[in-house]
C-alpha cells in the first residue's frame, strides 16, 4: 500500500536525493519539500496577478493613461518582489505549571 505524504508546515520531510529531483518537477503546491525562495516567488507571483488590476483601477492619478498606470504598478511590484533577506527567529517556549 502506498504511503500518503503531505507537506509539513514547520519542518521539511527528509527525502532521498533522487526523490528530491522528481519532487522539484512537480507543481509547487504538490511538492513535499519546496525551496524557500521558489515558494516565496511562486506565491508572490500568484498574489501579484490578483492584486495588480485592482491597484491599477484604484490609482489616484487622472493624468496617467491606463498603460502608464499598469507600468507604474508592475514596476513597484517588481521592486518589492525579491526576497533579499531572511530573518531567523528563535524563541524558547514559556512553560507554565498550572
């Protein structure tokens, strides 16, 4: 019987190198251990395609053409897209005796 595996939220599942190559060929949502940066890029692009038309529509400038607004919004989105820094956060859980 085939074992059903799912993506873990906090820790990556250890998989063999050959399985990892095949895992990277799958869609992002089906991968067991996706790359952090590829995952950020995937979900950012997914969100950007949803929000871009709304931002173009709500742009306050009346002098700009629609094409100029689209270029303006996509330029800002392209500027904030790269994940240049990763901030590691660690903390000790607070244990209380009740």
